[in-house]
C-alpha cells in the first residue's frame, strides 16, 4: 500500500486562517458597533440639543408672558398702596385700563379681577361694577386662599415666588367652559396691610398654539408643568392633552428635575416606549417646560444608517467567510484525503489486531506489508520472514485448478493473464466480467462483447450484430491491430492505449481510449478493452476471491491447516487501488465438527444396520429353532431305538451337543432382535434400580479371580457419587462388563503384561460414563466400524461366533445408553459406555 505522508501543518494553517478571519471580523464588527454606538449617542445628544434649543425659546416666550402679567398685578398693587384712603384703595384699581395696556387682552389675559380681603369677588375688566358676579365668594379657591390664609401647607406656599406672585392650577369656567391659569398677587394698602387679591386669568390655549408649531414627531410632547406636577398646558403629537391633570409617569423622573435649571434624561412610558426628555425651568416662577420626543423618532436617521451599515457589514462578512471557506475547502480536501488514509490505516490496525481470523495486508504492488498474529500462527512464520513477500510465495502451488495470483492481479502482466483466463473460460462467448471488452475478427465483424461494452456502444446485449460497428471504427481497430499486434507467440508491446472513434448504427461517435489485449489468435481476431481501468479490474478480481477453501502446510509442525480465504480491495477516495486485505478463517474446528457429524451419521447407520440384522437374525432364529427341535426329537427317538451299546451312540451324542450349541446361538439371536417394548411387563427387571459401584466392585473381584496375570483396577476419575443409581437389569450390565474384559484379555494375550482398567466419570445432561480400557494389541482402523455387527469376528473358526459385541450393543441400547470404541494398534482399546442415571433419587 502506498505510504501517504500526512500534511500535519494543514490543521494549524486552517486554525490560523480561521483565527485571522475571526480577528478581522471581530475588529470590523467592533468598529461598526463602536461607530454605531457613537452615532447613537450623537443622535441622542443632537436631539437633546435640539430640544434644549426649543425649550430655551419657549422659556423666553413663557417668561415674557408671565413677566407682563406679573407687571400688571404689580401695577395693581402699586395703585392700592398709593391710595390715601384705605377704604377706597381697591376701588382705585383700574382693571380695564391695566388689562388693555398689557396688550394681552383678550388673547392671553382673559380677565383681570379684584377680590377683597374676605375672598369676595368685587369687579373685573369684564365686569367693572361687579354686577354680573354678585360678590361671589372665592375664598376657597387655591389662588385666593394662598394669599388670605397663612396656615396653608408649605407645599402650596412654596409656589408663591419671591416677588409674591402665585400661579395656580388651571380652572375650567362653569359658564364659559374655557380653561384659564389663575395668576394671583395680594394687594396691600399704604401701611402694608392685606386688603385684597388681584387675579389675572391667563388663557393656556395661547401656549398650546405655540407648542403645536413645534414638530417633535407623531408622539412628541411639550408640557408646561408646575411644581405641583399639574399640567398647565400640554401638546402631544400636535394635539392638546392633559390640561389640569397630574403628570402621570410609568416611573418617576429624576430628583433634580424639579430643581435644576435645565436637565435631560430618558423616560420609559407604560407601553415600554423610550422618550428623550429635556426639562427647562422657568426662572423666577414655579413652572418648568418638559419637551419629550420618542427615541425612535429621534433615532430615525440613525436607524436608517444602522440598517444600511449592518447590511453592508453582513455582505462584507459573508464575502470574507465565503472566501475563507473556499480557501479552507481547498485545504480541507487534501486534509480530508489524508485523514481518510490515516483513519483507514488506524482502522486496519485495530481490525487486524482484534480479529480472531488471520489478516494479511498487501500494498498496491502486491507485497505483504502487515500480518496480524493469527495469520502468522496459521502460516507458521515470523513477521520479518513474510514482510515484502508476494501472495503466491505465501500460498504456493495450485489448488482447485487455481493459483493465488489468479485473483491478486496487481500488475499489467497479471491483469492480462487474468483477462486471458476469463476469455478462455468463456469458450467463445463474452466473459462475465464488468469490463467493456469487445472481440473483433480480421474482417472487422464483432464476435462478442461484454454487457458493459454493449451498454456503452448501444449494442444488443443478447447477441451483438457482427456488422454493428461503423466502417470508420473498424478501420481504426484494424489499424491499431496492425500497428500494435504481434504474431502468435511474440510479446505485445504492452500498455499503450490509443483514441478510437467508436460508433455503432446511427448513434453519435464516442472518442474513447482503447487498449489492444496481447491475446493473439490464429484467425487474426483481436480483443479490445475500451476505457481501460486497471485499478477497477484489479479490485473486481480481488473481490471474486470469496470463501475459498485452501490448505496451508505449516512448516514448523508439518500440519495441514484448512482455511477459508476472502479478499477485499482497498481503494482511496478517487477509486484508486491502494492495496488489498486477505482474511484467513481457521476451519479446523468446522472440519472436526463435520467429521464428528459424519461419524455420528455412520454410527446411526450402523445402529440401523444392527437393528435390521437383529430383526433378520431373530426371524431366521425362529425358523431355525423349529428345525433344531425336529432334529433333536428325531435324534432322541433314534437314541431310544438303538440303545446305549450301539456304535452310533457316540455320533448321536455329538449331534445332541451341536444342537445345544445351536440352540444357545438361536437364543442369542432372539435376544438381538427382541424389541425392548415387547419385554416390558409389570415386573420388568429393566425398570428396577440398582447401585453402580457395588456392581463394579463385584465384577472387578470376579474378573480378578478368573483372569490370572492381568491387573484389573477400578478408578473413579470425576468423584462420581458411590450411591449413584442406574435403571435396568444389573446382571445384564455385569454381562456387558465381563464380555468386554474377556475380549480385552484375548487382545492382551499371554505375551505381554496385561492391564485392564474400569473408569467412571460424570458426563453432561445426567449421564455417567463407564470405560473399559486395556493395553492389548488394539483393533485395526479398517475393521473398527464393524465390531458390533452380528457374526463379525476376527477369531479363527470355532473360537467365537461374532455375537458377543452385538449382544453388548443390544443390552446398552435397551438401557437407553450408548457404547463407543476408540482403539490404536499396538497401544490398546477403550470401550466407553454412556448410561443415564436416576436424577430423582439422592445419590
């Protein structure tokens, strides 16, 4: 596999670019935010300055009006103090003249009135004689009471300025239905004694008309407010509002509003709207002008500037980000490619180390670069001895009529040989491979084309027409064959491909690279590979190696290990072949299991065969037993007739002995064929329980006494409980053990020191194993599978009937057990009896 050097500086370079971009954007946005904040503050300051200028103009106008009204009231007081007769002092005040001389009547100064010391209305410029008012009592009016009573609250008294002028709350006339601001001053005589009050009724509409001419937006506000927070005149959005009402705020104004000559602040109303407010105090009077504009109106130009600036900045930022992303994308492509290769390497390392199967990793040249421990164990080689080897060196020879390099075709020569093999296997038809191959004869006729070539050129995939190719295409192909081809037996010039104008029928011409395969034939035909892609063909060839059974000869122990081979190609993101992975699955256990399954099948077949033979033997024994009875009866009759002195008596005695032996054989055959269920009765001994160990000890003692020169021992291998119970007839099991031990003594013979061991051990699922092991001559492998067949014996004629082991097999089977035999010639034999024990009884 090609070793790609990973560009470790790419992440660092990307981080630098991103950090630089972030820094530039932060600086730009920080400057924009700072600039917008500065403009915002400047816009607020400008609005405050504009409102301040308006407030100063309105302050001067308001001060001028109040000064003239104040002067009018002072002239009235000058008249009363200059009067010689105190009783006539109030009458000396010419309110009509004073009102007219002020120049404010009737637009600003609606009425100039005089009230006596008891608070009764005397006269006014509108009622010079007081006839219309009839001396109405005004003593409870705030603007009257503040001068007549000294016990008033200090808050009200404070609203009398230093010059003695009091500006009262707006009053709504009962008759005129007009609002007026009551400005009052006390009148004194020459001695300074209070003799009355002069009241100037100022029309607030004048102020409202002035305020309406000022443009402060749709909700802009100008209010003339007293120190008592009562509105004297107010305009909101060009409309009169709040006359005589208390100034209602969602939150209180700053404390210095009532005392500062001029101040500004931000006010938030009940609806959450922010206002820029400028408060201007009217000097010398308990009044202040409050000019308010909404922040949105004040910042309208700023909002427009902000939106344009933000849009431009967003576009600029997106442009910068897009440029950086594009640049990083170019870098990331290389980084991603390297990262994928690095991840592929890491994944391969982890997979190879973790897998229980053998894994071999080859590079793009077909050389081994990595082998995991399991692969080395299966091959029986060290890693330094296999690195750099080709696959045919690791798996030499040919198996299943294939060599390993039939699949691992990395180079040009191997690929050409692979294609040649596939073409040869197709036997004159198109090979079933996903490669656009096309065979053209010497006359230019198409002989066959692969499915991929048919799809590419628009040919009939079932049977391409021989003359499907256009004449110009055929001409070029024949020219390529003439220039690059070689005579049979010579070597082609190799991997040179040329551009050929391919066209079939009325389709458009396709100019495609084409390679002439070096496969030469006697008839002059040639095979062309359109758009040759060596990596794709190699990858396809490697993929076709799937679950191939292969035998490995391990040199260290000369063991033959069966494995399943599966290969996969390794491709980079551009589908270029970078190597291949070969996995080896050890199937020794599978093969062993298959052998065991085969053995069990053969054992079952043997059991079925024994059953069939037993049934046959039982049938023959029944008929044969009848014949023996007839022979025995006639023999006894002949013996009675000839007497004891007859020379034939000896022959008759031999006949009787033969009949007895034959009868015993018949009984044995009958027992072989008898079905266990036919033996089941109410007192069936097979349903009885007996202890295993006393039976084994008794059998050991019996055999030890009868078999001289042979050591018979007993071993409890797995500490089987001595109270273990078996179900069946104990005598039958003892007969089995005796039969097996007698056979073992025959196998031992008299020429060797004999040893017979009876072993017990526990098996799974409620079974106990009783093994009879000897060190006799053993049983040859070719006859081991037949030892339980009836009448099969290796003993000489007259030494055995061949029914002993068949009887043993029958008894164990009827006890729901199994018997098996393992033997090796010259070493000994082991008979393994597997019986169920009674799990419902305590052991």
